[in-house]
C-alpha cells in the first residue's frame, strides 16, 4: 500500500533540495542541482526509514526492544562531512575555496532530515534563510555595511626584472587604492623576481584597469591578477 505521507515528504524534500541546487548551479559550483537533490532526498528517506523502523521492529510482547528513532539521521549528520570535505580546495596561492559549498551540502542534508522527521515549516524556513544568507545578505552588506564588506579580495602576482623595483610596485598599488594584506617575495630560476600579494580593492574598482596600470610599469615582466 502506498504511503501518501511518505510521498509528500519526499516531494517537499525534492522541491527544497531543488531550490538549494539551483542556487549552486547558477554559480557554477561543484555541487549543483543533481547533487543537492540526491543529498536531500536520500537524507529524508533514511530519516523516514530510521523513524519507521524504530516503531515497526520494536519487538513483541515478550521481548521489548528499544530503538532510537533518529539513529540513522544522526549518522547522516556526521557522514555527510566526508562529502563536504571533497569540495574544499586548497589552491597554490594559499587560498581555500569551497567552504560555502561544503556548508550547503550539510544544509541540504539537514533539510532532508527535518522533512523526514515531519518538520515541514521548519525545513522550509531553513531553506529560505539559507538562500537569504548566501545571496541577499552579502549583496546588502556590500552596499550598506562596513567598509570591509565593500571590498573584494584579489590575488596579484608580478614578475620584476629588478629586485629594487619592489618598493615602487607597492607604492603604485597603494596609490591605486589597493589594500595590501600579505606580501611574498621570491626569486625565480630565470633570475627574475616574483612578488605575490593578497590584497583587496573597492568593489567598484575594475580589475582590468589595475592590470593595465601594473603592466605598463618599468621593469615589469609579467602580471597576473585573480579576483576572488
């Protein structure tokens, strides 16, 4: 016999997982539509199985077996961390990416568990708050929040032919409105000098203009800028 409540739970989970997946898909993240749907639906299904099993196989009149109705759900919370760890990347320029996507994976699993346990309104509100936190709130803070939120991080790598031009380079960057946070100096095998910088610039400032400004400097062999 078809359990209508079970189908409703899976349907609600699919819709909520779809919303989370679309947000990741639009940003071209590793965890997209299909992954979010699978995570949320599977979490919901395992939660349903966990709850139903606790009451369906609790024993007979002679043997009373006590089971935790959310035992499987508890394992989902810890086990989903392995999947989230797979999308966290440590890049060569000492930056880490994928933390938000990993958190979204954990959130999709949580939504599935909540719906599977029957907390429909709470799960729906959770998805709404997740989308607001990831999409709307950063946008508002960029324009109305403290100055820190109105900056965007960039990674700059400049190859110099002369080592004594490093100070001139830093002065030029500061004149262009670049806030330098970390500096790394290194000599290359070609007897050139590499300057790596972790910095931030105002949101409205063009990375292209900054690239052009650095490229025309004397003794600059090459420029690379990455906007995060």
